[in-house]
C-alpha cells in the first residue's frame, strides 16, 4: 500500500474562540475582499487553508437555485497562502463540506468565482460542484489610490455605510461583470433538482435538445479544472 500524501493526512477543524478570531484577521489582511461575513458563519481550517461558511446575503438564493425554500449555505471565503500545496484548495473545500453538513445539515451549498479578481472557478469544478450560471453585475468601489474595494467591505460589522457616505470618503462606484455561480447539492431532493438543471444548461450551451445526449458526456467536461 502506498504511503498517504501530506494532504491526505490532513484533517479539517472548525475554528472557535481565539483561533476563529485569528482566522478572521488573516482573511481581512489577505483575502481580496478585505472583509469577513457579518452574519452567522463557521470557520474551518484544512492545513494552511481557511474556508468560511455563512448564511447567504441573498435571502432568496434557496428559491432561486432550488425552486423551493431549502436550507442553503454559502462558501463565502476561501484562502490559502501563496505557494501552497497543489490541490490544497480543492481538498479544503471537500473537507469543509463535511463540516458544514454536520453542523447545519444544508440541502445545498453555493459559492461564487469572481472573474474581476482573476478567478474562474476551477477549484469548484475540481471538487465536483455544478456550474449554475452568472450572477448579476457587481457593484464595487474604486479607492483614491486606484485599488478596488468590494461593496461588502463597507457593510461588514455592526454598522454599514450608505453610498453617499462611501463616496464622501473619496471612493467611486463601479459596475463590473457578474460572478460565476457554483452549487453543491447535499440532500437527495436538491441533487435531483440541481443535476437536472446542470444537464439542461449543458445541453443549451451545446445547442442540443434536452435528453439528446447521455449524462456522462456532460460530467466529463463539467468537472475539469480551468
């Protein structure tokens, strides 16, 4: 039997107390959004990677992706230091899924890849998540020094800033292309719904009528990394 790789020997841990606080500070310093979710969240560490689950900001996301009021959680932050092990993020996502399933028993999970930050969603495809289309355009702000700041950065914590207050600080609003949405079904009902939707989208993209191609043809391309 071959020896397990370093990544295979890792285990995921829910972060609480001081460890959670340290993880929050790490995300604020290093994640491109420079912010952490303000609502109920769970922090998970897998090796050097940090995964954050939170209640989606969009209260209607369950009905949008499932068609019914299911229990949906969002993978809202994913981070690992530069130079991390190959496949760390994909394995961190898979390990963190087990944690959120144990804690919250969701019907489905959702996450977004931001093309404006150079993200294409390869880690989600590699972790067998399903592509679910693109979100609406994103409102962001350009700082006086030229850097881009996510809108949610002004709405994290107990007090959020209004648009006029943000612009008074020298920021200018910009509208950017929407994010790529990925979903991971957990319950059997969600799996039936989301798998059917993914196959229909793949058929439409290929110009094929629904049901004309076998499912294996779609899954072969959907799980490949970018």
